[in-house]
């Protein structure tokens, strides 16, 4: 098989085979979610949501102070909601229980939007404050779409195709970006398109980042698209036994990572073509998840597309600086 071409990621080339790291560690990007306390105070809920992000979605916690001051609580509620929904699959014993938990969140979101007393869950309490005290014009449908998309793949079900993976990324992380734009009162087809591409890239990268965690979990699973696995003769049992040394894994990861990178390239072009609309401070801040996404893809390339590489298990110490540079230059 001919060598894989390098992704156009800041000019980084592929790492020679001699420098590949063979040790495999369990991914730590998503820490197990602790049982949330029963809270009714928005201040306590805000503190809990920030703590949850610091444990389980560190990049989103760093993004909080970079959001518009009036949208920071919305950012915390939206991203903590995503963490809670994503944690359902790993915290239940079977798919049936997982669906019951998803229905709880549907009911909680519906009650919160209806102005009823929210359940004493930190995310619901903070969301109620965002909706009814701050007056954020969020759409219930985006929350419902995240829940339905996550529910569809309960039990670490693999994606049947790369198109299905792309659709999943749009329905989950794309929806988070639409909500973020709504939280800063931005309603524009151009901004939505930029947010959609950033969300797709973020969602696809999140799936790649989760490969080691799922492979070493009790259930054991590989959620790479089945058509990509078939194209590169990648077998799930090989990944579970051999980790990054599984034949075909790096080629499969390369193809999926290229799709994520293509969405970032498109988002950047659309940002430049937006004639300043996308570079308004409040709108641009919602696109900042592109920065940790791009950084992860660069680090993945340096690891020769081995998602099990120990170098990927460490936090990227350059992320705060890259976020500062992105905000300063309005580029991601």
C-alpha cells in the first residue's frame, strides 16, 4: 500500500515508523462523570457545571471566559449538557436503561423550556436560569436532536458508513454550535454554515479521541465506520487485542481524520469570505472549539495516526496560547 499523504495541518509531515510509540494507554479525555448533586441554586449549578467541564471536557472549560459575558452561563449549560448526555452510554448496564435515562433528559429539557420547575439537576437548573432569567433565545429542538443522535448509538454501536458518522457529528456537535450562536443572538445562514462545519470537525475528532477509551472499556468496541474498516481490512478484534498495531487502523484513522480536517478547511474559508460577519467577537467565540479540534488532529498526525499513542493521552500545554492567538487574530 502506498504511503498516506500528510494532512494539510500547519505543514506537519508524517512521523517515520522508527519513532512510533508502541505503548498503549487508556484514553483520559472523558473522565467518568460523578453523580450530580441535587441543586436548586443557579450559583451552585454554575460551579458544578464548570467543575464537570474541567474534569471531562477541559477544552470547553478553557473556552468559558472567552465567551461573551452574557453568554457564559449558556456556554456552561450547553457543554455540560453534552457531557452528561455523552456519559449515559458508559454509566448504564444496558441499552434499555440508557434509553430510560435519555427519556429523563427529554422530559427535563421539555419541563425547563415550558417554565416548569426544573429537576434538581445542575444542568437543568442552570439552563432554566439561562432561558428565563437571561432570556437566551435557545431552541428546544437542538437539545432534542443531541439526545436522539446519542440514543441512536447507545451500546457503542458502530457507524454503518462514514456518511453516518458525519451525520452524527452534525446532529450532536453541530447542534451545540447552533445553540451557541443562538445564545449570542446571532441568526445568520452564513454563521450557521460555519458552525456546522466546525461542529462536524469537532464531532468526528471526538469519535477518534474516544477510540482507546472504548477499546479498553468493559464493553469493548470500535466505532469507526464499517465501510472504512472494510476498505482497510480492519477488524474490531484486532483493535481490541493489538491497539495501535492493529493492521489497517492507522489508514482507517487517517481517512476519518482527513474528513474532519476538510470541514475545518471549509469553515476557515467561509469565515474569511463572511466579510467580517463571522469575526464579530460574540460570534467568533462560538467557533473557538475549532482550535482544540485542529490541535488534536495535528497531534494525531505527529503520532502517525495512532489514536493509542501515549502522546495523545496528555493535555496539550499549547492550547491556552493557541486560543489566545485565535482570539487576537480572529483565525482558527
